[in-house]
C-alpha cells in the first residue's frame, strides 16, 4: 500500500502517530516522518489514522484529486471546450514525476478519454522527493519505497527511461532520444529541475562528492552515511543542505556546513529568520561557517575526497561532501522550439499556458511544476519559479483543467506558495513569498523556545508567514495574505509578544537568473518585431 502525507495540509497534530505508531512517527513537536509503503498488515491502522486526521492530509493508495486552495475545483468542473478533443484528442506529458503524474490522473478524472502518453527519463514510476532528504537519508524508509500513489491504474501509455530531446511545435511532435516522434494535439511540459552540480568537473567526480535530487542520489548518499564518515561537508545551507545536516547530526556524524550567505535559509527566509535557523544548527552540534565559500574540493591520489579549501583561507577535512547549491531547470530539450525557455524556466501565463519567445501565449502548450515560471497577481504579477511540492500539485491541476477547457472556463493559478521542511526536530512551514518583503515581525510565540510565527510585510501589507512548530496557524495567515491585510498585524493573537517590533527582513536583493542579456529584439514595425535567444555574453 502507498501512503503520502500532504504536508501543505498537515498541522502536525500527531493523531496519525497515535493511531499507527509503526507507520507515523513525530520527530520533535510537529515534524512528522512516515513509512511511505507500509505492509498490508498495517492497512487497518493506517486507514484509522487517515480517518482520524483532522485535516484529511493522508492519502492512501491514490492521491486526492482536489486541492483545497483552488475553490473553483470544489464544485464539479465546468469546462466547455472541444468535446471531440476530449473524446479522441492526443495529449503528451513530458516529465513523469509529481506534476506530470498528477496531471495525467486529473485529465482522466475530468473525462479525457483520448490518447495520453507520459514520457519520463527516469526508469521509475513517479516517486515523492521530500522523503529523500528526510526519512530515506535517516534510514527509516528505503528510497525505492517512495513511489507516489498510484500510476498503474491510470490509463496512460507510460514511456519510462527515455528522455525527450526536442519539441516541434509546427509538426506538433515530441522527439525522443531513441529517434521516435510522438504526435500530440496538446502537450504538458513538466520536466522539473536537476541538482546544480559542483562547477569543477574533476572535483565533482571525486569519490565522496554527492548531490541529492533523485532516488538514485538518495540511495547512494544513504549508503555512504550509513557506512560512517569522518566528517560530512555540506556546501550550501538552503533547505536541502540544512535537512541533510540535520540527518547527519541524527546519525551522530560530525558535519560542517559552509554557506556563502549570512545565515542558513537566508536566501528563502531572509537574514533575521535565517539567523534563528543558524542558532538551531549550532545548538545541534553543526560546525556552521557563514559568509564563506568553498573554493575547491580536494582529493587524494586514489580520487577520494579528503577535504575542501574555503574563501577565508581555512580548510576543512571531510570524506563526504554534499553539494546543495540549488537547481538547474530541465529546459535544454526545448532549445529551438520557439518557447520562452531558458535558465529562468519556461515562462507561462497564470493559466499554465507557455509563452513563445516573443511573449505571445500559446494555446496547446502547457507547463507545470518546478520548471514553470509564472506571474502571480498577489505579488505584483512578478514571475515566480517555485520548487515546492504544493505548487507542482496545484499547477498540475490548473494545467489539466485548462487543457480540457475553452477560454471562458479556464482557471488562473492563484494558490499561494506553501512550503515545509523538517530539520533538527523542528517543522518549518511557510506560506506566501517571504522574499517579497521589506520587514518581518515575530507575531506569535517565542524565538528562544523555537515555537513562533514570523509575519513578513511589504509596504504595509502582509505578504508571507513562516512558522517554527506552529503549523496550525498557517491557514489563518494565508487568508490574511489573500486579503492584503495590513502589516504589522493589528489584531490580538495567542502568544503575541508585547511590544511587537518589526525589523528589516534582510531578504536577498532580487536574484537575476541570467546575468547577461539572453534575448535580442529585432525589426521595426509591429508586424516584424521579434526576439531571438542569445547564448553567452555578447
Ligand atoms: C531532496 C528533496 C527534498 C524536498 N523536500 C521538499 C519539502 O520538504 N517541501 C516541499 O514543498 N518541496 C520539497 N521538495 C521539492 C519537490 O519535491 C518538488 O517541488 C517536486 O518534485 C516538483 O515536481 P515536478 O514534477 O515539477 O518536477 P520533478 O520532481 O523534478 O520531476 C520532473 C521529472 O521530469 C524528468 N525529466 C527531465 N527532463 C526530461 C526530459 N527531457 N524528458 C523526459 N523526462 C524528463 C525528470 O527526470 C523528473 O523525473 C524537495 C525536493 C527534493 C529533491
Ligand atoms: S495533521 Fe494529520 S497527517 Fe498531520 S500529524 Fe496530524 S494526523 Fe498526522
């Protein structure tokens, strides 16, 4: 049986851990770990746990096809659209993971009976990535038991282990690496991202250097950590790096974290909340070095990692290094397709329809998940690329609906981003966009206890909230963000500090995805003005 917990809903109440303690375990106050593939003998207890969950966050065998943040979906879908296409059309989905698998299930749920092909370059059925840096690394669940519930009963032609290498929009075909061409009427791009490798190839190839994105990455790293390590070096203290550091400490392995920013998680949550995450790391025995870069990884004559050089002139001895420097979008296969695809992802409108290079919206090409870059009305229509589980699910639902709908019945993707992370026994959750802020205030709880709600504001309105072991407040703040409620919060709340003092949030200044210009505009009158992509600095 397959279980997935929708952590965008889970509030860490722990009833599931009470009902089925072999399957669900609380780590600390609110951080839940679970077995993604419990045995059939445990089915009865798991079903009881699902029934007891007050927010219906447990999905067993199949994932729910309703997303709570998109209210329109709670009523039966009204689509209009082309009945002939819905009965006999051809849809191809490229990218067979969370967003792709989810969209396939929804297309069938919404009555698409035509041909549906799912192309994935990994040899596995869609699996869930969040457990890879949590229960898999710690050894609670083997990586191969993270399969998402359930593709096998969806009527889909599943082409696995084969990458798409091109998209021909004129001929309406996806090219595959083995030379095949798959025709479509509509295509969904859901190719996600991959781990950004260590930039120096020879150093990246040293035995002991790892990245963490795929099931195979997690298996390899788990084996190495289980075998023991003199010291683990983590390069980059974003969410993945911090979660790996947390697991290393749980395994009692010495760990050094090197982060070029001022604090862990500061790229996503800003300097103030990042500093609290940093204190948490130090309290758990992490040797944390911030404001420093790794300049070289060094190996011995047998090609085994021995340590690293840092930009402050110091060195670190380590036999394992985990490179956690963020992600690269999987867009190379779209080169020459005419779509607005580049280092920034694939640009779309708010209905998941891809833009072409000229910024014109296409009608038959849709994009969902980590690879998408879309405008969010709540954030001044700023284009966002989110690497969040909840966003991949929500966009898959919008894209699937819009593929089957006419213009009048299409839905916009308006869900607020929600993210969670479990580290050092603490459940960190975020709603909204913390980087879209100038100030932050602790609105509830206590920082020394590491149980608090931090609320972010931009020019006098609430734009995000981050909780440490206070997940139950997230929905409340989500509503405030949607209502553009004033910042700082002007209502009494449980555990409100007195006084509440907003401080500068210390989020990074805008990150520009590509430093050099990547398009040029040519032509003079409107009928002939076009853009084309430019590679490398001009
Ligand atoms: C270790 C880890 C921990 C995480 N933890 C959290 C968490 O705690 N909370 C949270 O909100 N999110 C978390 N995430 C992020 C979350 O898993 C992603 O947002 C989600 O997987 C995105 O799904 P996707 O389908 O868009 O992309 P992916 O999951 O990246 O899937 C894309 C698929 O397309 C395939 N593909 C790529 N190119 C091609 C091609 N040319 N042809 C065919 N197939 C192709 C890829 O191999 C992959 O299988 C975590 C991610 C990782 C790696
Ligand atoms: S909210 Fe549901 S899934 Fe989350 S810990 Fe509670 S019972 Fe378990």
